[in-house]
């Protein structure tokens, strides 16, 4: 069976399952829609949390970043896994004991203020839309390559699928859909990793193959990558290029941002008891570890296979996978020296970085681009970081069914997280904004209608972000984590562990963190991207890492402002004492 037929089959089966689950688990109350009726088992919730967690950034983009960044890419592994542990141990049990629907609900109640609730809603929507942009982009990339449709068309198809089970089923539908999506995505990630590990190192366990010798050689895999990287003008694969301060700040931003992500936090509201929240956190950590411990090996395998398959190869003899991805616009070749051979080395292949296609073919059959070549280096290949995991089975010439399986897994990863984020946005608008602030007398039926309408609007906006993304998937997600670290996390942490913090301090802290982080990121990523380098960064901190500094600003402002206003009411002290009880 052809690759496209298999892809349609696997994707069709998985989509049918998702839609079937949505119909079966249709939400009939706000309790079902927001928190699945608090009836999810710890194992199921752990699996759903893992699927929510392992987004397009984890499945599609993370290994690609590690492949091209080498050791520098470890910040994503350290930050995201460390952050999850922080969330599971520090916040999740207490927030579950609070027992409400949403994160803004906690902040509004803890800080006894509608203004605090409104600021939390604004921060949450800001974070969620930034995060969901990466997920929808990932959906578009998968559809573009494997179903041979335009990326934008792929985003629209993904919107329709998410719309169906998120709007119909709410959290109940999303939870059980995510259980199915986890099974698909983890199988799709591990199978090709095992295949390729055997091919390259003769070791069937990718995590061990990562540190093993290349098959038929006395050279270790990482040593070979170091050697190849140096030959091509890159830094050694196992060597850091970022400054220690930037590595620290990016890791910290990802870590504390993780602990402040509302779509992950709300997952712990769906289990029956506080003890179940702790259990589900443990299960989720095990499920997550299966992918995260495999990702470095996948990155190394992909980088090695990529170089071996294209370097100094005549374009007319280029492997089929290269031309297939070229058709999607995610790979481009500019023959700088006119020899007809593909040369991959350090540096940008094109001025303007991303290719702009002319709609014509060149002398060798390549897609022509209007970009001028970047003459400061010899690199002739533009490659989008986000394709490496998806292209890896093709590069390794694995069977078509494995390639189709990866496509289904990537879609599962992207859609699972997108649905969770969209539900959080929906709940914040319908429950926190409409029910708690603007229209307190609405019935449950009306609130459920508002929730579904809000989800539909959120999906439309998310699609626009997916069509016009501000960066690579994992980079976009990193910004979202930075915003979460600088806004939501301090309010939650201090709300639980510092009784003296009042509404004025919390509001001032969240606003200062949001403004500082968003201004810094916007300036370097959108207003003056040409200045986005270490020489111009504040204290050498990149936009990806500024969220941690924004968090410190939030903490400082919140604590200082609190001292100028009265203490919280006694009932708030009593509520915190109750939450803290084991």
C-alpha cells in the first residue's frame, strides 16, 4: 500500500476514534464541560495529562531543535521535565483541594477581587493563544507533507477536528480523547526510534543507543556527530554555544512556566480526590518520561542520517524525502557554487532566512527561490527545524506504515494540547468572565452555551495563529512558558505559601510580569529582529529566557506593593490554612 493511502488510513482511523469518543462522552453540564465531572481515574488522568503535555513542541519540534542546537537544546528537556515535577509536587495537590473549575477562579477567590480575576483571565488568554499557535502550526506541517495539502489547509482541517470534540465533549470528551491520543503518539514516537537505533547502533533501546558505538565502527555516536559538526563548520554537537546565564534563564523560564500552565493545572481538577491528583501526577511523569528520554536519541539519529543522505549529493540524485519536503516549502536548496551538488554547512543558505518560492523549477529540477544567497557562508540548504522528527523515518528508509504512523502520532500530539488550551480559554471566558463577573444570574444551560461559543471563537483565532506563526513550534511554545512563568506562577505560588499577599500586590505583580516579558519578546522578535543577539540582550538573556526575569519582577513588585496595603481578610487566611492541610 502507498504511503499516502496508509497515512489516510491511519489518520482516518484515529480521527474516527476521537470523534466517536466525543459523541460518547458529550458534556451535559458545566461540571462535565469544565472538569469532566471529577470522575476521571488517576491512570486515565495521568495518560491524558501526558498527552496534553507532549504537544507538537515535544513530538515534532523538540528533537529537531536538539538535532540542530546540539547540547544547547538540552534546555528544553531540563526545563520542561523539571517544571512538571515542580508542578506535581508544589501546586497540583493544593489547587485540587481548592476544588474549583479554573485557575482564574482560584486567583479571583484567593485575592478576593474581580480585578485580580480579570487580570488572571487576560494573562491566561495571552499565554494560551501563544501556546496554541505552535500546536496548530504543527497540525498544518503534518497535513502538508503526508496528506499533500497546503499548510494553511492543514491548519483548517485540524481546526474542524478540534472543534468537534472540544466543543461537543468539553473536558470530559477531551480527557478520554487524550487517552487515545497518548497511545497513538507514544507508539508512533517509539517505533521508528527503535528501528533507527537498531540500524545505527545495533541497540534496540534508543536511550542506550544514544551512548553506544555506531554499527560496524569503534566510534561512539556522539563522537561521530562532534566530528561531522566540526567538519561542516558547526560547533561540536556536545558543546554549549549559549552563555551559562542564558542557559540558566531559559531553563528556569521553561520550568516555572510549566508550573504555571493553566491547561495542565486544570487536569488535576478532574480526579475525585486530592490523593488521586498526586497519583495521576506520578503516572503522568512515567508516561512523559517514555518520550523525553527518547528525544535526545531521536535528535542524534536524525542529524546523522540527514547529513549522510544529502551532503555532497548531486541534486538530481537527491533522496526522494528531500524533494518531498521541498514541495511543502520546508526545505530549499540554493546552488551557490553552480556545481549541482547539495552542500550543507554552518550558516544561512538564504538572505531573509526563509525561502520565497518563484513557482518555477531550476535546471536540476529544484524549486527556485527569489531569495538572494547568503554569501557569508557556503551552506546551500534551508531546513525547517520542525520537520526532523517527521522526516526521520523517511530519511532512514523505514517502511511506509511506520512513516504513516508517525504522521498520525504527530497529529495526536498537536491536537491533544490544542484542545486542552482551547478549553481553558473557553472556561475562562464563560465561567470566570461571564458567570462570575458580567452575568452572574445566567443559568447553567446558558453558561454551557457560552462555553461552547467561546471554544468555537477560540478555535478560529487559534487557526489564524497557526497560519501566521511567529516562529518555529518549540520557540513559540517557549514564549508561552515565559509568559506563564512571569504571570500565573507567582500568583499561584504566593497565593498558597504567602498569606500576607493581598489583591493589590497580586494584581501589580501579574501586570508587571506580563508587560515586561511581552514587551521584551515583542521588541526582539517582531519589532527589531535584526538586533536579536547576545550583544543587545539585557544581561545576555535571550527572549526565550526573559520569562524568568519577568517572574522575579512579578515577585518583587507583588511583595513590595503588598506592604503598602492592608492584610487580606481573615476568611482568606482560613481558606489557605484549609488548602494547606494534607
